[in-house]
């Protein structure tokens, strides 16, 4: 009987510890981050290519927002350089998904190469690059961070989620590259800053 | 792990269980490979939900995701449990240490699997489900010793906890942080379906976790009831045996007193017969009187043998055979007897009447056993053996199945609608006379019964004297 009580107590302590240790679950951003509610004037032109950086399903959300805003866009999660003819802007929906990459039949290295080629092409042709990062509650994944740094550093505008684990990283990128940054509270709120980039 | 639990594990094919454990672990590890397309379908469903704005696809995606994850976790869990509880580890460690070792091993396997196949797993929900499962295992397995029941309970626990991963409400508590559950949640929030996901999560978690506990309780109660029924059955059998023995003993005592009463008229017959003989010393009447005297002597011997079962006499083996032959029913034309007696057999020291009865019992079995041949052949051989004689009775009947050979010595066991007392009685009598009886049988080929009786010179070597003393002492104590 005593042994059973001991075990139950042990389980309760374990569960409480789990809750206590992880609340708050993300490191607070220590420095002040000044973000814009939206861009004061449009920086991107249409047509725009919406592509994925990491093959997560977040790309489909950005595409849906774009369709709702009736922005002239082409949805190509695996867009290559040759698809970029006549395009004026490129939107990267950043989010690493191992399963998404497997589904597309590509490796992480392939994905990185594709992104690098697209960025180089965009820079060469002076296309506007917009980075949207929806991931927030996931732990900071090494690969996810690498993709954010790869795309974010070359962006003209970054949109992210406030209170996410990526917040500090996005703030650093924006500060170092002098890139406008907008952090929204909810996924739905992305519509406003996203529209401000085009209109 | 209790002693009885260990005994069960050790008894039921340890190698098979260990192999089963390894097989389950390998299956669990390769699970992402086997169900890769299902994983892809989950992604497709999430995309469809976003495109169509229908949160129903998210519920379907969640259900598929949770089924896959819970089955994989359960298979890994079962494999590890089978291995750990089948090795010496479980007996050497304390229960809490076994608990921790199981926990760490299963978490390690999940972690390895996620590294190798890059399939996400949820540590928090898996860990909590593991703790509950191991707790239930401790309770359930000790009572039921049934891995299938453990599997049924465990899969429910894992399935219940997986639903916490798709609930946006539990996101701050480290649930659902890998890409697929996170995609489900963020898509749900985007589609304003976060409340739907929270509600669905609770709607599955609460019933399944309650169901797991109820199922475990039912299995435990069922197992206890079954155990009680078995114990009752054993007790009933014991009581029945005791009653049968008591009845047998009473009948025997009654027969004994009846036989004892026969002595009185016999004494009268003998007395009157001796008077007749003294009156008529010659002629036919004298001859008849002598015959009557011989018969009275025989009958007196028989009564003495019956009343004093430990009384023995030294006699020639041929005398025993003559006595047996005189009592054998040999009228049946379909039965052929072949009697072979070796010459110069040693004298034996036995209770003639009782041993003869025992041998006749064996012979009667050979006579009544069904036969597939046109006639029944019974060979009755008496041969010299080392320090005694062997009586070998061989028939060509249908024989006895190997599985039933041990049952023939049980009182009441019979395949020929007889009382089932013959062979147990014969065995007891032969052993009381320091002999042995062995039965060899082959289905459809017949049965051979070998009775060994020690010679009179070697009777003591076979514990004959000791057996008599013990029996007599026991008899005195009972009286």
C-alpha cells in the first residue's frame, strides 16, 4: 500500500515539475524589439511566387491568405529558378518539416540548394523577398534556424509571430540587416502586414 | 516482479518470448517505413483542410496521426516489456528500478527511431502515457500474466495521450511541438477551429483514459474470478476423492467382517467332516471327506489371505500359475491364449490370493480391450528375471494413447466402461508384495504389461520386510 502511494506521489510530482519547468515555455526576449504594424508603403510588385522554405504546410496558409487578399500570385512550394521568369517578388514561407521533405522526395541539402539558388536569382534580378515564419511553439530546431537565417538575412521584409521561440532570432536578423520586421499575435493577423507589402 | 510471475515467465517458452520481444521492437522501429504513405496522407489532409477551409480534415488527420503514433509506441513498449521481464534483469532489480529501466529504454528507442527515420515523436505525451502504462502493467500483469490484455490496455492509454498533442490548449505544456501536430494546430488556429480541436482532444482523451482503467480493472477482476473458480474446482476434486476413499474404506471393512464371519461355519464343516472321516476311514465316504477337507483348507487360506493382507507364503511360481489358470474365463472362441512358463523358476514369497487377483485383473483388461484383428491374441509369459520373475501379459488390442498412459493408474479411469478400479488395485497389491508393474502401449498395436515379483531369497532386498512392517504399523495405528 505504501509503495503504491509512493508511486502515485512520484507521478504527481513529475507531472507538476513538467508544468512548472515549462511555464513560461520560451525564453523571454530580453531586448526591446520595435516592429512595424505594417509597411508604410508597398515594397513588392506582382506577380509573386509563393514558395516554401522547409516544406512545412505553413506555405498553404500563406497561399490562402494571398488568395483571400486577391494578390496575383503563383503557388509553387518547390519553385525553381526557371519558374521565376517575369516574376517581380518571391514569398518564402519558412518552416522545416522532415515529413514534408520526404513527401516531396528531396533531402534537406537539396532544399537548401534550391533556396540558395532562388535567393541568388532574386538578388541578381532585384526581386523583392518577403519572409513569413509561422512556427512559434516548436523548439528551436537546428535546421529550422538555419533556413530562417539563410532566407531572413536576404529578405526585404520579415513577418513572424510574437511570443514564438523564433522571436529573438527574427529580431536579430532584422536589426543586423536593417530589415523591416512585423510580429503579429495570431496567424490570422498576418493578412494586414502581408497586404501592406503589396498595396 | 513476484515469484509466481517469474515462474510463469520462466515456464512459457522463454526463448520464444525473447524472440517475440525483439521482433516487436524491430517492427516498432520500422513502423515509419511500413506506414510512410499514411504519414504522407496526414500531410495531404492538413493541406486539404487549409485549401478547403474545412476543419473536419484536420480531425481526420489527427485521428490518423494519433493511431499511427499510439500503435508504434505500444509495439515498442510491448517489445521492451517482453525483453525486460524475460531476462534476469527483472529479478535482480527492485520494482521501481525495473520501472525506470523500462521507461528509459522505451524513450531511448523512440528517440533513436526519430533520429534514424526523421519521423517526429512527442516526448511529453509519450512519457506520461508510458508512466501510466507501466503503472497499469504492474497491477495488471501480476494478476493476469496475459500480454494480450496488457496490449489492449496500453494501446488505449497511448491513444488517449496522443490526442493532447493536437490541442492548442496544451501547447504551453510542451505537447504537440513536432512538425505534424504543430501543423495541425496552427492550421486549426488559422481556420478558427482551435476550440474544435480542443474539444475533440478532450472528447477522445477522457473516454479512452477512463476506458483503459476500466478495462484493466475488468481484466483483473476476471482473472481473480477465474483463479477462484480454479481453486474451488481443485478443492471440489479433493473433497470428492476423500469421500470416495472413505466409502471404499467402509465397504472394505464391511466385506472384511463378512468374510470373517465365514470362518465360523467353516470351522463347523471342518469339525463335522473330521468326525465323518474318523467314522469311515475307508471307502468312498472317506475319499469325499478328504476332498471336503482340502476344499475347506483352500477356502480357509483364501479367507486368511483376504483378512490378513500382509500374510505371505513361499510358493513355487508354477503354483501361482495353476491357481490363476483355474480361475480364468477362457470360453470365448475369439480369444487365443498362449501360455509360456520358463522352467526352474525361483520360489516367490507372496500373498497368493491377492497377487493372483491382481494378475487376473490385468488379464481381464487384456480380454475386454477392443481388438481390430479377427481374433484376440493374449500371450502370458512367465520368465526368470534378475532376482525374481517377470510375468508378461501381451495383447493385440487397440492399445492406449501415450497421453493417457499416466491416467490408467488413477482410480475410476477406464476406456472400456469398467469400474476403473482394476489396474490401481493391481498396482497396489503388487507393490505391497515388493513387486513392480509397468505398462507399455502403442495405439493400434496392443499393450504389454510386465509384472516383476522378487524371488523369496531376494524379498528383503526389495524392501519387502520393511513394507510389511510399515503397513502393519499403519494398520495398528488406524485400529
